[in-house]
C-alpha cells in the first residue's frame, strides 16, 4: 500500500494530535460548592487530578478511541492506494488475450471482458501520485513514472498502445479491444514485446585498450528490464518455442467455465457420379465433464433440411478428475452414458442440392462458448464442365478426357482455332468453355478465362525460359495443393523440358533440377496453369497419376476444386478474392454486416486478411463461384475451454501466477472513513454509558 498525500496528511497530524492531547492536560474551570461529604464525588476528584497541569496521563479508553478516530481520518486524507508489484517497475507490458476461448461466458461477462476489467484495474494502480509540489512532498521526492505498453493478441498480435505514462488514455484504449475467433499464439506478442522492451544501450569507454590500441567500449543498459503481465485463460497450444530474453513475466489467469460442446469439423463433397447429391460430414465434440445430449441441425440457405440427435460422454480427463463423484450411485432420474459412447461423434448427411448454397450446421444446445456451436460451408452449383483442347491431335489427352465426368470436350487444331471454328464466347459474351487446353500451341490476345498450357509458356514478355533439361525427375512438388492432390510423382521422368523464371505473383507447384516446371499464374483476368513439357515426352502419361492430375487441373481451373468444396478457412486466414476484369473494386460484407472495400492487384485478385470472426463473408459484384467464403473455428484447443491444471511455462520456466485485482479503484480512503465512523459511534456509546452511570 502507498499514499498519494502522505506528507500533507502528516502535517495535519502534527497539528491535530497534540491539540487533542492538550485538551486532556488542561485544567477545567469549576465552581466551588459546599458539600457534606466527598464520598459520592470521587470521580470528580479523580478528574481534577487528571487535569492537573503537567501530570502523567492515566489510562483512558476515550482518549485511545479519539486517537484512533484521528488516525483513520489522517490516513483517509493521505489517500492510500493499493499498489501492485507492477507499480514498482519502470516499464510494464500488459498482454491481453483475445482468442476464441476468451469469448467464453463467465456468468454475465465473457473472459475477454473480465480480462479488460483486470487490465483497467491494473492501469489505475500506476502513476497515481499527485503532480507538482505534492509529488515533491511525497515519499522519496518525485518518483519516476511507470511506462505502460498494451498488446492484444490471438493468432496475431496488435499493439494497442506503445510505452506511455498516460494511463488515463490507456483505460479507454483497453475498453475498445475487440474480440476475435483466432487461435492463441503467444509467440508473436512475446517477440513484439521484446522488440519494444529492448532498452537503449550506451557505451562507456573503458580503461583498458584493445588489441589495436583503441579504447574498449563497455555496453550498459540505459533502462531496467520490463515486466510482462499476461491476462489470459492460459490455453496456449504450444509453449516449447516460447522465449523470454529479458525481464520477468506474471500471469493473471481468467476463467473457470468448462461446459462446452462444439463442431470441430465440417466438410462437403458432391457425389462423383451424381453431382446433385451433396454429402455433408460433421464432427462434434464434448469438452465438458458431464454427458450431454443435443440436436445437430443442418440448414441450406437458412432453411432447415435435417436434424439428428447425438449423445456425447464427458471429456475423458475431466471424468478422471471427478472420479470420486462418478463412483457414487446415480440418481434414479439420471441416465448415465452408454459404455460405448464417446465424447466425440461423427455424423454424415446426404442432401439433394442441385444448385449453389450455403450449408450451416448448428447445435441446439447453449453452452459457455457459442463460437463453435455453428459451422459453415459454401457449396458451388453442380456442373459438368466444358473443355476445349487446341492440339494437333493428342491421343493421350483424348483417352483421359473421354472418361472424365465432363459435359463435353472438343478438339480443334491450331488452324481451326485461329479461324474461329470454336469461339471462346457466344454472341452475348458468355464463355463457351470453363477450361481451354493449349497443347504445344501458344495463341495471341486471349480474353479472360481459365487456361491449361502443356509444353508451352504464356506471357513471353514476363516469363523467361531457361536452358533445356534432358531426362530428369521431379525434384519437388506441393502435394497439398488441390492440383497435385493424390498425384504421385516419385517415379516420373521427363525426357525434355525447360525451366522458367516466374514472377513473384506466380505460384510454383513443382520444380525440376533447374527451376519451376509446373506453376500457376494469373494476370489480367487470365488464370493459367502451365506445364513446361509435352505430356508425351515424359513417363507420366503412362501412369495412373496423370489422369488424376488432368482431372484436378480442370476442376481447379473451372472453380470446382478445393475452393468450391472442402476449402477450410480459419479465423485470421487471408482470402484471395478474384475480381472481374472490368471491375476496379469490390465490397466485402463481414458476418456482422460491416463492410470493407477491396482493390485488386495486377493479377486481378484482391486479398482480405480481416477474417477475425466465424461466419460467411460475402463479396458484392465478384466472380461467379467466388462470391462467398466460409470461416470456421474448427480448433479443438480453443473449444476445450476448461482451465488447465499444468502451470504455464515460458522458456522452460514456470510463469508466476498472481491473484486478480478485486477492487475497482486503487484508492481505499473510503475504508478508513468507514472505520472512523464506526469508532465515533463506539466512543459516543462509551461516553454516554459512563455519564449515565
């Protein structure tokens, strides 16, 4: 505890306390009266003796109470404040967790609201000494003010305020921190804080000379290390890479709720043979200690299509912690979970959907965390694609395309294509083909569209070709990309190819010995997939992986690849929004209805990284098939909201936990005023009791 006006209160005490004692030393003026006996006046005689000047004070309860009353009043005037250990530091960094689990309800407030409340209370304990001459008269003279920095974080860290001594402004900034649905990533805020905490260094010339005869310089820190105060529920997924190079760290742990059931997976897929049938796959998990039963509803564009009831057992480790309670006999109205029932359930639904739509899976049960009670998926319309192949006749492509589920595939020669035999657009300007394949032929002045190049490279003025490569394997390929999913390239050898020096905006999918041989490139509305060698000049065309590659490439270019089905966007992920060639900006609507304006880059794609909340993000006037994006939590770690029993460790060291700040204000003078009033009532009661007796 510290005081804001201690010396001023001490000056008042130096005046009033001696005055009170003088009152007990002064002799009272009394009238002389004649009485027959002094037997009944012993107390008056004692009073005369007590008030004799310069006599030693005798024990007096009223005097003691009055001194206590004065002490309470003087302490109230001194303005005592509760000061945390952070108040003793020169610099303090407050880290506020705003990840998805911080949206958990704790009574009438969320964990984030409680964390912001704790941060505001902490800030109020700093830099509260009076200014001017009062500061000079305070203990130790004018003391250095504490510099405070505030960082909010989830999957990314954001500086709410750099180091400042204006704590009044910090209170408003902390209250304005918005929640997110991102995952807890403590590494980035620690690195950010380290960058700001690095104290300035001054060099002091030493007495010794170096090897070259020049004076040595010894670095000295110009500021003391800062203290980090983490306000979080401490649900950090990975702490092995956390490093704190300087300063110390304390944890204010928030949250005690455990009850939560969430949707951890939502995937959709159209049937290969019957595209109008949509399969929906769900995973639901119970992270609370008790068995639950809930309905899982599936909506299509807001219309309820099916409902299924699922029963889930309690979380296994939570059940072990409450083993003593579980050993007790169940009540008659309690139905225990079945022996084979688990805390995680997988569900599958088949829906008839012959158009595009938004799938929403929703839990009917309310719990502490509402973020994972719903999940979304954007499904494109079923369509069999139309493919145009411009080649001098490639029997390998003909054999592959003949057995793919396409609406049609058309072969034309380069001369027929140039003569307009197979126009790419109709009279109204609508595209006739979803994908156009150019086999060893490079046309000029192509309109916007989706193109697959085999053995040739487009944009010769932007992409430079390397030296020919003879008889080589694939050195590297991105097997996670939708184009190369389930495509095995381990034993594929290319007879002849040429590597390319691709621009920065190109996406390399596979490389040979000298560079990229398969890449994706987009420019001016043209979405291109380029393979730098003819398929007949490789052993690939004789393997089962080649038809899979052609199928993936056509689906990806035509908009029926992973972007339409199975694409998973997590909170914080960047959305790549294709923009029509004749549009210079588009509007994006967030799930809460707020808007953002997106500007495309040179490739005709706009990027948006503000996917902080779960829901469906909609683009106005976007490319058909790329107008909606679903963002889901799908994070077991964030859904498991129960407090962890293990302590938080940073750099293999346990982080010290401190208690929460209970009072809403650091000044506690009201307590001393209340104590003084109680003492006044007690003194009045004792005095009247003595007088009446």
